[in-house]
């Protein structure tokens, strides 16, 4: 009998908590065949050598050229890449970073990096100084990035960052121009921008160097499931980047379990999300390796790529997609476009990254006829924690059942990891997780303090997610807010999701981000920023009246509403609340000073110890600090005089 759904057992029926108990009756190690990610890929390549593994198209048109790698070719190219990294001095504990948009080479860098050593994906949209800091913290020796192209500044930022990251010895450049067609391909040598190299690292061509290597792996890969094979920087919408260490066990688990319960070898997944994010790297890519399914990567920038949204339904038809992977912001954008192609092959839409507004959920299913499997995950759990089961009830607004072998508890803690109480059914507390995907901790031990909860009433250690939620009587998990996102108004806790869900019911609003705005009296008062649908118009008075009517909790009615052309978002579509908080702090402090007769410009920066700090530059240089402190001292966030 096969050990997993990808190798012949067939997809397991998974519909309820009782099914979890049945599935977990087989010890998890009994379902594993591979001891490493590379071994998992090799098994699938042996079983399905000519089956399509990964397809990438540079442009978004339904007839634009695409390059498809079958599983045998993908294995060969991963072997070449891992051999190349070893030649460049990467041992089992050494780090390879990549800063790339999506492409077939990105898959090779990810899998080759974790096979040869430890792979460290880095968001290429960060600024050079941020990139340098992450490269220093990872200790990366080799960096894989883009060769300069017109209108793209990734290469320029990486080379500038290397001046501040002297530990990097080699840069491997990926030339995406190879995917171009004549005549633009012929013109590229004349169009390619120059890129200064203010560093001493050697710069090599990724394709040329890979071609020198054997398609057979030249070393025995580490088979220890507890070996750290990846490090992803996180911090996302709520703080400074941290390096989360990921083991092969967690990576394999994300692939095997999703293949066991959701994805099969004849499925086609379209994933316009970046491969530097855990959602694309683990539940998507690892599931492809485990199941033998086909992954489609449309354009380097995915959903942000030129024409991807406009051509999306045509791409579904072109590739015969059965599973689409999305985030709420993508769903919102797609709902502003007509579903004008044959999408009958679609089975489900998998949605993660952030909670989906209920109204958007309903609109999407009504327009497409496709069920949404909304899930929940986090970098610290090697991504997947729960998902609405494909064979069970789809509870709109819930993030589903914990996946088999992963357990969740709703706990109240003392803030230092001690457990005060295990919450009852439907009682809100902090979501805590235990399972094979839970990471061993951050690379910086200081960050691991109070990260896990343990104490009376529970067995073992439980990862504190920082998310607030509840479990219903059927075992479904409901996210009610982010612990750090709580708006605390005069000691009264307000869940921002209450405000966001209400505002998204307005027909003109597609997204909302609620935050706590500084207030000298209450500490914080609720404020909300909204993004309107294309072409929609609404007055501020109408939005304010709508908020008062829809938000039944009086304290949660926003004191301030602002319409933005587009809410700031992360690369995977989460509303980036730090930018909203900074805007609110600057605006509130400037207004308070102006009311006291002090004209000043306020900006906000992040301090590792103090958090967000307001930097005040009075327009009159003779303004006394004591006068400004008299105004700003009553606000909760610290301030300093500029200069």
C-alpha cells in the first residue's frame, strides 16, 4: 500500500474533525517516503518523468510563449543548481539567498539552495538597505538575482546592498531576457541598463555556470528531517523582519498533507504569488513535488504583472487550471473583470494570506461558481495551519479545520508563555499551534522569548501565533483579529476586523484597513482607510453615515475615515498596516501641534526598541522642545525632534 495520496492511494476523504482522528490513526512517519525534499522530488520524477512540473510565461497573453519543465528535467536542473552551489563553497549549513521574481530559475534556486545548504528567499521589492541587513543576518555566501533589465531595479538594489554585505562572495545573475522573442530579444544588448557594482563579490551568469554541472547530484543530500533547510524573513504587516528557520520536516509536511487531502497528480495549479513567500514556496510548490501536479507561473510579477488580471480567466482556460491560488486583494481585482472564458475545469480557489471579507467571498463564488477554500497559515508554522476541507462544510468567514497532524488550542497566557486558561468553545483567545510544521524558532534567540506557551492543562509547547481567534463546536477556526492589531480605546479592546467587515459591505468599498489612531485622551481611537472599486464614487458623509449604521459597537465607530486610491499592501496582498499607522501618527501629531500654534512637519520611523517614533521638524527653528512636549506628551507614541 502506498504511503501518501500522491503515489497511488488517492486523495483521502477529509470533511470533519472525525476524519482528522481517522487519518491521524496512521502515525505521520508511516506516511512519509522521502526523508528530504530532494528525495521527494526524485521519487515523483521517477514515477512521472514526462509529466509537466512547472510552466512559466514571461508575458500574460493566453497565446504568449511559455517554457514547461517536466519532472525529469526539473530534477536534472535542480541537481545542476545544487552542484553549482557546492562548487561555490556552499556546505550543508551555508546560506544561499535569492532575490528574484517568479521564473523557472527561481524554482531551481529555491530547490537547489535547500538541497546544497540553507536557502534564504528575500523579497526583491525591499530597499537596498533592508536587503543588506537581511543578507548580513542570514550570513549568505551566494546570492542569485536578476541581470539588469529595462524598467526593473532589482539588480541595481542588490548590487548596492552588497556594498554593505561583504560576506557575499558570489552573485549569480539570471537573465530573463532569454524568455523574450525577436525582435526585442535582439535589441536587449543595446537596451540593457548599466549597473554599478560597488562590491568585491564575483559576478557569474546563472545559466552558463549551471550548464557546466552534471545533471546527477554529486553529493548525498542531508536526509535529516530536522535539518534547517530554509530561512524566510518575516515581520510582514506588524513589525521588523525576523528570520524564521524551516526544517525539511515542515517543508515535506506541507507538501505531503496537501497532496494527501487536496491536490492530485492530474491537477493544474496557477500561482501568481511570489516564490519568496511561504504560501507559494511550501503549500504550493512542495505539493507539486509531492503529488506530481502541474504548477503554472504567469509572468515574473504574478498578479502584479502587466495584463495578468485582464487575461486571468483566459489563462485558466489555456492551461486547464483546476486550482487557483489567490489572496483577497486579487479576488477583489478579479471581481472587477468579467468572467468571459471557460473556467469549467476549476475545482476550487485556495485563498490565504489575510482574512477574506464575507461580502467579497459571496461575490466571488456567485460570479465564478467556484468554491473558495479559505485557509490560515503563518511563516512560523512553515505556512499551512488550517483550511476549509474540500469534502466538508464551507463555513464562510472561517479558516477551516486544522489540517491533519496539526492541532490548535485557544489559550489565554500571561504574556511570558505561561498558560492562564484553555478557552472554551467560541471563547476568544490567542491561537496556539502544535504540529510537524511548527518551526524551531527564529535565528536570533532573543526573539524566541515567550514565543511558545506551556503550562498546566496542555501537553508540550504551543506556538503563540499572536492571532486572536476562537474554535466552534465543529472544530472550525475563526480568526477574530491580530493581537498587535487590537485597538485599545480607554482600556476597551476593539477588534479591527469588526470595522473592516462592516465597511466592506458598502458597494463602493473593496478593501478597508482599520487601525488605532493616537489619541491624547483615550490612548487610541479607531480610524479606517478604504479603497474603492474602479470607477466607484462615494462622499465622506455617506461613508460616515454607513459606518454609524453598520457598526453596532459604539466604541468601534471610526473617528476618522480616509479614502485612498490604493491601500498599501505587501507582496502577497495583505494590507500593510504599519504604513497606515505611520500616516495616522504623523497626521494626528501635526494637527495637535497646529492647534497649539506650532507649525511642524512630522514623519514616522521604526526603532527596534521603541517601535514607531514620530520625528518632529518645527518650521520655526526657535520652537522650544518643552512646548512641543506639552502637546505631544499625552500621546502614546514617543517623539523626537528632527536633527
